[in-house]
């Protein structure tokens, strides 16, 4: 897959651990609330809300939390109004960083993100400085134990997928934004369990990062992901497996 960076792989591996953190609930609730505000509370007519609720179920969010978030979005309950913004910048070693944010206070958020980037050797950039490097795509991940490669490949391509690759015991299926739902439905209808399915941004090209910058870069990405106002953060860096193994061994 063109532009599949090391950060994409790291995020998937650590996803189970992330799900145990309370912060994931905050991010999912924000997404449900905004999706309901923009598209209404009817799941059949609101694909974004359907996807957000699917994510909530994946992290075992109680139904009461989901219902309250929808009602806050539709105005049935009083709630905070979040604004969707994106910020762009660079990490140590020149890696591009794209941040999708939901916030009720832009000034606070941008100040905090600028401080995190600066502390780890990065910097905030102008709007548009790195956005062009990332392509919006659907990404569906399935464990290889679920289906044979040829069978799954035929199924997803027929449903409209762009590509499928096998990485670290998983099939990674990419789609256009428009075909994401139809490919996901085809996989579900075939009784195949999906590990994760999301709309994402994939770098069109990756950049190698020198070993001396790798630790700071990984810490920066973790700190950005932990920030309550960041929904998703993307980067285009690549790190050799040898360097990655050395970092994991040290930690």
C-alpha cells in the first residue's frame, strides 16, 4: 500500500491497550455528538453516526453513554458544542503531522498542541503545509485467520475496494471514501469479523527518520494521541524494524 507509514502499524498494535484508557471514551463521545448534530440521530440516514456507534461498541461503551451523546448532538439534552478543526505541523526529523481536532476552545487547544510539538522538537505549521501529503481513504483490517487471501481479495475488490495487502498477520483493505460502507457491508455479510474499520488519511509517500529522532517522534505522537481534543493524528514517517525493535526493548 503506497504510503503506509510505520505509525499506522504502531497504532494498530497498540490499539488494544488504548481501548483500556478512559480517554478513548471521551473521543468517541465527541464524535457521536458531532455526527448527530450534523446529520441527525437517525442511524439509517447518518453513515457517520453509524460508524461512531460501531466504534463505541468496539470499545465496550455502555448504551446509556451512547444514547446521551446522541441526544446532546440533536439538542434533546444540553451539551457542549464542539468545533471540528485540523492543525498541521512537523515532528523531529521533518516528519509531517496532521491533527484532526474537536474542541470547545480553539485558543486553548492550539496553545497546548504548539507546546507539545515544541517540547518534542517539532513545530506547528501553516494550514495546508502537509495536508496535501495525505489522502483520505477507508481502511479495514481483518485477521488472516478469518479468510483465505484469494477469497477475501476477490470479495473486497468486487465490492469496490482499491487494494488489499497482508501485513503482520492482518489483511489491510483500502477503499475510497465513497466505497467504504459497501466494502464493509460485503465483509460483514460474508460473516467475516472485522478488527477495525475507519475513515483515515494515508500518506502518499513516507519519509525515513534518523535514529536520533525516533524516540522523540514516537513520544510526540503518543502525547498528541493522548490529548483530549485530538480525535486522530497522522504522520508519514518510517522507521526501520531494527530501530523499532531497539526502542521497544529499551522501553
